[in-house]
């Protein structure tokens, strides 16, 4: 209990004692005590009324001052009001800081409610999207950005990004990203990626041009080396054989680089068709047997006769996985090719009983030129680009690669396709086979 309460109680006890003494001395029993009680009651009622009056009105910030206990209540209330005002002030300051920071962002930021009405946007929206940060608040976003590709993407409700030409200038490329938060709120981030795309394109063009330029001199060199191998130069044969091997490796690297550049350049989704997976599986198995040259057991498990809607480049991806399985499985091992479909989509898998991949390397093996063991990859005729091609092709199709592997036991590479890519077989009935 506070000081004031104690002092007040002491005062009350003292005045009660005085009233009782006066009652006794004057011979008027109860009179002074009753007067005292009535005075206390009046003070209490007055204090309560003043407070009530203050709470009801909205003019005065602080409560009326009082005496005794009411003075204590007054101080406590004033302290609390000051604390709250300080907190509110800090909140306003923080909000102001946030707005300044958001305005200074190089990206456009739009906050939307569950109906896509704009709640707030920063000033960058004006330059990037041509929106008015004051007038357009409250307006539905689909009335302001009307590009069909944007509307379609926005309706998808996922967290993917989309890059489109800017509404005001189609030479500027904008990347849109939607971030859901809180209760049905969305933040739309819009970034100018023109420069980034230009640099990326320059890099791609450079790789493509270098690969292309190297191709011709390499073909000439390979031709001469072939001639030298046929010539009667016994002392040169080991050197020529090695040079031929190395030039072939370079050719493979250039071919893979050009394949990647071509895939980068063309939109694989534009050239789609229904791919006869059962027929492809047979061809892939044949390819595996040719590569293996009887060193492995090749098994084909065709568990579905469905086809796949996609670009023909998928064949290259599957072929790379088959080739890896053969190259990284020692003699006597088993390689199984599987095509299966179900309610969750389609899966093309290559299982091998090969050398396996240490766990820490798995996340990186799809990077360009990443190899677990460079010498082994070279010996196996690898370029370090096979899985990069697989990943690229799958990504473009909205599919993904799953890798399971155990050192010394083998690996399984699975290409998982969404249901929307599956097509019924165009043949009447094809027997499902295991061979
Ligand atoms: P490379 O041309 O070197 O085979 P890839 O991109 O195809 O390049 O593969 C990257 C690396 O992943 C390989 O160097 C190898 O270390 C590892 N790898 C790929 N497939 C397999 C497999 N089936 N078994 C074991 N290791 C594999």
C-alpha cells in the first residue's frame, strides 16, 4: 500500500479518535462522530463524482486533482496516461521511420488486403508502375495492373515470382513477388531486374559464343589427329591417342555448353508435345545396354503407359541420368529404369547399385562443373554438365529432381512431374513390361 494511503488511514484514525473524545467530553454521544462520518462520505462522493465527470468528458487530459487518497489516485492516473502517451508517440515515430525506410527502398512495395485492395504503397510504385501512392490507395490492384500475364499469375496464389515488361516502358523488366503474411494480407514486391537480366544475358551469350568459336578449330585439330593415328608413326601413337582422347573430351564439354545455351535461349514450354514415354523407355534401355557393353544388368520397369506433355529436350535429361548410372556403376552392377504414374504425378527414375554419392555433395551435384571426384568423372568421360542440363530442363517444365544415394550402395535419380503434364497413351493398349 502506498505512503499516501497509510498517512490517510492514520489521519482518519486520528480524527475518529478526536471525534469520539469530543463526544465524550461534551456529553453529546455520537454527534461529532456522525458529523465526521458525514464529512468523509461527502469527500468520497465528491471525489467519485469529479472522476466520473472527467471520464465522461473529453476536454481534460488529466483527472481533477483531489485531496488525500484522491491525490494519490490522481498521481497514479497521470503517470499511467503519460506512459501510454509516450508509448503511442514511440509507435508513431516507429511508423514514420518504417515509412521513410520503405520509401527509400529501391523496390516498389504494395500492401494488399484479402480482396487485393491496396492498403498502402511506397513512392517507388510511382516510377516503376505508374501508380499514385495517395490516390490509388483503396483501389483494387487488378484495376491498375491489367497485363493478362500478371492477372493470371496473381490469381495463382502461390509464392512464385514472375518477370514482365514494365507497364510504362516495355524495355524495363520488372520482377513481381507476392509475400503472404498475417491474416489474409499480401505484400507485393516489385523489383527492376533489367540490369541483372542484361548481365545474365551477356554471360550466356559469351559462353555460347566461346563454345561456338572453339568448335571449328577443335574439329580441325581432331581431324588431323585422326589422320596422324592412321599414319605409320609408331613412336607418336601413345601421344596421338591421348591428344585424341582430350580433344574428344573438349568436344563433349563444348557440346554440353552449347546444349545448355540453347536451352537457356529457347523457351522449352513453347515447343511442347505429347512424348511417348513407353517408347522412350525402350530406347533409353537400349542406349544403356549399348553404353554398358554387357558390364551391367539393365532392367526396365514400365509401370505406366501414360505419355508426358513436354519438350523433346527431356530425352536429353533422361539420357544423361542413364549415362551417369552406367558410368558410375562398377562392372556387375544393376541399373533399373522406371516409368510410373499415379495420383501425385509421373516419375521417371534411374536406380543404380553404383559407387553412390557422399551426402554432403548431393545438394551441389547439379551445379555446372561440380563433380564429387574430378579424376573419376574425367576417366568416366564426364563433362560436369550432365546434371546441370537435367536440372535446367526439369525446372523449365515445373518438374523437379530427387536424389537419393548411399556411398557404396548406389543412387536413385528421380524426375518428378506434376499431374498436369501427364497424357493418356495415344496407342490403343500397350502392355506394361518389365524386361
Ligand atoms: P559428370 O559429367 O562429371 O558425370 P554430371 O553433372 O553428370 O557430371 O554429374 C555430376 C557429378 O555427380 C559427377 O561428377 C559424379 O560425381 C556425381 N554423379 C552423378 N550421377 C551419379 C551416379 N549415378 N552415381 C554416382 N555419382 C554420380
